[in-house]
C-alpha cells in the first residue's frame, strides 16, 4: 500500500500565476507534497477572476517544488487534439522525471465550448475521452519504441508521426470521474482514478467499479493510484469560512450537473440562488481544523493514497500554516 501524501489543489481560477507560484512554495514548506491544477479557460464565477494556462504554470511549479505535478484535469477532446496533450505531457515528464502524471476528463462546456463546435451529450463526451486515451497511449508506446504511429478513429485522426521528446517512462494516465460506468472503463484502460469529495458510499461504489474494470484487464487494482480532490473552506471563524464559500466557490453549493453551462456570468446568476445550507454534505465549512481532519481521515480510510486540498477562500497563507501544523501531521493510512 502506498504511503499517504497530501498535496495542494492550486486554484488557477482564483489566483494569478505569480500568486500560485508563491502559494505552492509556501505550501511545500508547511508539509504539503505535490500539486494538481485544473485546465480552465474561464473561472467558474467572475469573482474568482483568473484562468491561466495550466501547462505553463505546472512547469514553473515543478521548477520550484519537489513533489508531483499533474493537470487535474485537462480534456484531450475539444480545445486540444489528444496528440497535443500527449506532447505537452511527455515534455513535462521528460523535464521532471518521475514527477508528472496526466489527469484527463471528458470536459465541461465552460472551457471547451469556446471553439464554437457542437457540444455533445455526456456519453459522446466520454467516448471521445477514451478514444483520446487510446491515441495518447499509442503515441507514448510508439515513440518509446522509436516508431511512427497513426490513428483513424471515430473522433480523431493522426497521420504517421511520433513524439520526438519522450521521458524514459511515460506519464501515468488517471481519469477523473464521479460516475460508475466511467470508473469501470478507467480501470480497464488507465493507470488510476481521480474523483472529488462526495458521500463515502458513492465513492465506495466508484472504487468497486474501478476495481472490476482493472481486474477484467488483468491488472491488480490494489496497486493503482486513487487521487482525491477536496474543496473545503477554513477560516478563523465559521462565519468567515461560510462567507468565503458563498463568494468564491458558490458552485460548490450547486446541486446539479454543471457540464453544460458555458459562461461564468451564467454561474454568477445561478449563484444568487445558493444558500448556506446547500453546502451541507458537499463541502466541509468550519473554523475548526479538527473537523476538517476528521472528514479527510474518513476519505483516507476509504483507500485514497493521494489527497489534494483546495481551501476556497483567499486566506491561503493562514490555511497552509494551520493545516500544516494541525491537520496534515495527524492524517494516517
């Protein structure tokens, strides 16, 4: 069983690139290990105010820290052809051997609709993602073998080529999902699973499907990484923690699928309907570090070996100090 690591989910939607770099260095000093950062073209709501290019920021993060780095996640399906995602990932892995993993998802309209292409239903988006994974794996394998590869699938075409810059070992590919069907396919076709904080029974169901898919492919699921991203709100008072959630992360209180919403301004209007009670069961909001510790420990007990924390307020420096002292040292496998 892998050791537990607790890293930072860097919110490129909320902070400028230079602020993010200051944050990751400070977080590492306080005991956080590793960084994930989502590939956003727009923030969720205008109040968040940022959306920098994830690959540039991850390179700078890797240069300044010692832990793992991964896009958690990028969609290799609409804005990006999977061949370009493969090249970006291989380059980062070649620069920082053994530290980069590739987190992939099926995409959200907020980021992907900008090219003006048709935005399909969820099953099509998922099928596109798994074909993209097939293409990326093909590129990784062929390039390591010094061979050109090509692909002609339902959604993507790749003419004969290879990646000329490759690490000795290709990055592991993890799929982000909250759905059991996708989790089973991820077990078959990828190296690990990413999900977000949710009721334990739901995550347990995801794990069961992921394990089932892995076994069908002849893999041992106990050796495959399980990554968790947790959005939380900590501040010096409960009132401030709630105010931070309401202002900076109202999307955390929205109890409906968000994959088809295209504009931060649409989210802003929907946020007017969010009430404090809407966060119940969806996000821990508390000034008590031990309340957060207990919630995180339940996830760890479920089987996660990498947990990435996102405190939704702008009080990041205080968060790193308090959690580095009162939470991280008390979490255990």
